[in-house]
């Protein structure tokens, strides 16, 4: 088993004590997403703490956040390991998301007030801006806020909670190669396209765009990370019913 001790670019000594746990967690997320923290390698809190120039305690606290998010796994008496998501699980999660998100989006299109669109546009632009800034952590956070803001119009807290958890299990795929190739900005701009369809009252078009957007997880994103790129398909059903 490989022990992760090599220096990680994003893990530099921290001098600010406020929000220390959040700062450490953000840096670790970035290291996981960028691939600097390797799947299969074991990282100890004391080793990571030395890279930050802090004690192991806030690192352990931050790692617990990443464990809850499904990014890493805790190995008793050893440390933490970046989680490898099995292909079968990715397919299953994508299938469930296709069952839930596109039809929900179709249903909320007439519920989105015109007065809310400028605020939603700002959220969509934050996603694009994060890509332009090469900030994958900001991209993931902005993407999550945008999609959950749309789901809130359905008024179903359980649905929002389930989708949020499912999204956290598929958000790491191929982001760095997509960012370098410029294709991540293409995906980011789909959020503006989605709002265009909502503003036009095109519920069916919004549903289909969401199906394509989710399909990136097992299509464009999977191919960018070295996996076979097989486009995800929405479950067979009456789309306009």
C-alpha cells in the first residue's frame, strides 16, 4: 500500500487561524480533485499537518468533512485514502439522478418567477467564472448551489437532500483534463442555456438539456478521465407526460 508523503502543491503552511478547518478542507478538496492526492495512497493527519505547518487536529477535523462527502475513506490506525468509485456505482448513481432531476426540472419551469432569474443568472455566471479562474473547488461549490437552488422550487426537502448526496458521489470525474482542454467551460455554459429555456417556458427543452448535462458524468467526463465514454441514457418513459 502506497504511503502518501510527497509534497502537494496546494498544501502550504497556513498562518490564519480563523476558519482553519474550512481552509484545510478546501485545500484538501482541491488536492483530491486535481489528482495530487492519489487514489490508493494513504495520507496521515500528522504528515498533512506538517505540509500545512499546523497540528494534526484541524486536519483530522477537515478530513471528517471529506469522509462525509464521500471523497475519502478513513482507515483505522492508518490514515485516510482517496475513495475510488466503482464503475457500477457510477452507472447506478447516474441512473438515479436521471430519474429524479430532469423530470423535476421540467415540473418547476412554470414555478420560477421572472423576478428570480437575475439571481439565478448570477449563480450560473459564478460557475463559468470559477472555470475561467481554474478554481475547481469554487466550480463544484457554485455548481451545487445552482442546481439545488433550482430544485428548491419543487418544495421537496427530501428530494433536494437525496440529489445533493448523489451529486457528491460523482463530482470528481475528469474535471482536471476537462479544465485543461477547455471543455469544462462548455459544460459550465449549459447552466445559462438552462436558464434560457426556463425563461422561455420550455419545460421539455429544459428536461432534455438536464438529461444531457447529467450524461456528462458517464460520457464526456468519464472519457476525459480515461474511462470508456458511453453516453448515459435517460430511462425510457413518456417525456411530455
